[in-house]
C-alpha cells in the first residue's frame, strides 16, 4: 500500500516536472503580487511570483467575488504602488532579443474603494510605452508591444501621473523569431489582432499559439465564414506560425465577386501602421478551381500599393505584409480576386501594429553603473529604473544634463541628511561630469578621498556635519582658495581643513626642514641680538 502511494507520488512529481518543462524556452510569466509560483491550468504556463523582479509596492488580491474560473488566475493578485512617482520591474532577458511583451491590469476592487485609478503611465525603460486608462471595476485590459531589447535587461516602469495609484496584474515576455515583425525603426504596439470569422468566439492564445499571441474573434457583417471540412494539419512553414485553429476558418465576401474590404482608423494622421495578413487555403480545390487575389492599400501618404497575386496553398500558412510602413489616419485594405480566379478572396487572420519610436536614450552607462552601485550600497529603494530618464521622473537628489539624443549625464548628487554611514563611496569618482556634490549632515567616516579633487567640473562640495577624519586634500583646499570650488567641511570634529595641515601631511619631508632651519636661524639671530644688547 505504502509502495503504491509512493509510486503515485513519484508519478505526480514527474507530471509536475513535465508541466514545468513544457514551458516554451525563454517565456517569462510574472504574476504580480502572487506569493508563490504555479502552473496556470488554462494555458499550462508556469507563472512566477514577482518578488524577485521588483523592490517596492504592495501585494494584494482582487475581491473574493472575482476569484473564480471566469477570471484568469494571473489576474487574481496584483501589486500596487502607492509610494514614489516611478516604480519599476527589472527583468533579465536576452540581449538584442525580440520579445512580445504584455502587461495585464485588472482592478477587481482590490483596495475596497470600488474606484479604479483613472489612469497612469507605463514606461518601457526610459520611454513612454502607453497610458493605462482603466474603465470600471471588473474590466481587464492589457498592453502589448513587440520590442527588441538593446540590453540584457528590460525595465518596465509604472508612473503615477496624479490620477490614481498605479498597479499591475501580470507581466509576460515571449521571445519571437528575429526574422518576424521587423520594422524600419521603432517597436510595434499591438493595435488589433483578429481571428477572422472564427469557429469559436473564445480568445486564442498559448498553447494554440506557440508565441502566445492573443487572437480576438472578429466577425464582419459583410463577410461569411469558410471553415475546414476535413481533418486539417497546417504546415506553418512561415516564421510567423499563426495558430492552426485560427487558420481553420476564414472570411470571404457574401457576394463572390465583391472584394474583401477592410477599413481601419488609426489614432491620427501621423500614425505609422504595420499590417500582417495570414492566409491558408481551407477548401480542397479541384483542378478547374483557383483562388488568386491582390491586396491593395489605398490612400495615405504612401499612395497606393498593390501586391503581386497571392494564391494561398492548401494546409499551409502564408503571411503577407506590405513592404513598408503605412503612414496615415485611415487605412483601407482591399483584397480583390484576380480575373482568372474562379473563387473569391479569403482572409484567415490579420494583425495591426502601431509604430512606437523610442527616442529618449538611457543615462550614460558609466554614470548609471556608478549611481546604481551607490543605490545598492545605501539600499535606496525610491531610486527606480533609469537614473536620469524620463526627465520628469529622475531620481530624487540627482540632477542630469540632457543634450538631444545623447545619453543624459549626472551633474549633481545630493544625499544630504540621508543617514549615510561608512566611507565616501569610491563610485563617485566615476561621475566625471558632476558639478555639485552634497553629502552633508550624515555619519560618514574615514578620510576625504583624493579623487574628489580630480573631478574636473566640481563646483560645490559639501561634506559638513559628518565624522570624517584626516585632512582635506591640498588640491581641494587650493581650488577652494582660488574660488573655483565652494567647499564646506565644517562640523567634522576630527578633520583638519587648513592648508598647512594638508601640506604638513603631504609635503612633510620638504616643509619641515625648511621651517626648522628658519626656526634655528631665527633663534641664532635672536641669540646674537641678545648677546649684542648685553654687550652694549
Ligand atoms: C541638498 O538638499 C538639501 C535639502 O535636502 C538642501 O538644503 C541643499 O541645499 C541641497 N544641496 C545642493 C547642493 O543643492
Ligand atoms: C540632519 O539630518 C537629520 C536626519 O538625518 C535631520 O533630522 C536634521 O534636520 C538634519 N539637519 C540639518 C541641519 O539639515
Ligand atoms: C569606474 O568605471 C570603470 C569602467 O566602467 C569600472 O571598471 C570601475 O570599476 C569603476 N570604478 C568604481 C570605483 O566604481
């Protein structure tokens, strides 16, 4: 009996391991506010608690009434950020990796105030990704973007814009093929992704979609549904790999001679749009049947574009996208059958993305590394994401210079009255553009380091009110006397600040004998004088 139980236990363990390993490589699924990791029963994906990705915020659960099977498990908990204007998740990813990133937001009355925040901003690193505008208590929304990460981490930040406490329910990263969703510039913000005239109204995602794209059912009143009759196994030979279930149905015009017409309004006339259309022949065509069509894009600044005829093959996927970005406020797509085609056009699925140009650069790497070292040294939790950017939310106590698209530089650091202990951090030596440094009214010990005198642009140095010892480096005192630096060192009882003690320390060997010989000369002269007077 015990043996049997043990075997059952082993089998269960193996199953769990299998589920864990069933995870697609590179998928990162973070359940914000969750206190443990689990495999989501709906998607089979392994979600991890957000504890190791974020330093701030408060974990909460949505109201009990929402915690049921009708709500995806990752949305049951969330993390809110009542403090600080900018709070960030720091996630390790593959450098230069192309990721589909998605953030979910579901309020669910977690704070029992029955009032979701009006809006807050979502940042990808130093750049605005989108504003999160919440509707009512029980509506979930998500933001999705396809982004190539320039470094081996991605910071996702929530910014309080004064319209309510920001929160986040889940955060997901899905690696994509580098050959797909390539843009001339910028990242791709999801606008619409549609499963056309579907056989099911349910939203499709992983495991149906290997990249976990979310496909919404779309029914056009002027179109009718075509769907597979025979057992169908799509060869997704395209890198886009649209899911089989999405390809198994398509829209076709109700009147066979009509084109499939599709209109989409973009946010404004400067919007840049990328369109991806997915096709797979659904009907088994006899020899005298054919389906061929052109795709054209009308209007917009790009003028008209018309594709070569497309003839989707049976049980295999074809992905079509326009060769360049479409710019304009209104996008009209016509899919028209060619003259020699016996069958009307079809469309199985379509995706629309808006280009998001990320122009702000991150803080200079050496500056950023130095200040992040200081942050971890003093465990300053309010310091989140990039130090200088976005400019409106730079770290408290910092000031930076911004010069066009160049990386911002740190020009001022003020850690006055922060309860700092230990020695003056050596990392400050790497803040080479710094002009103002205020470390006053702390409990710093040790000596005043020489490197402070080598910071070329330093204009203000306030070290007053600490417990520093030794003497102030001569160069600093000299710069202060010349007026090129404003130096404050008072209130350090064991620190010698006069030039002479700095000199005594540094140039002892040279100075002392000279002083001594002067002294002896003086004594000699005085002695001679006395002798001479006595003689008189
Ligand atoms: C540093 O901040 C304190 C207040 O916290 C302020 O009194 C002081 O003037 C600041 N120092 C500089 C150099 O701006
Ligand atoms: C010195 O710092 C403490 C906190 O560390 C603060 O309470 C006090 O007001 C500060 N004094 C001055 C003169 O800034
Ligand atoms: C200063 O920056 C260099 C280059 O990034 C680094 O190697 C060095 O360790 C840094 N020094 C300090 C004291 O942080």
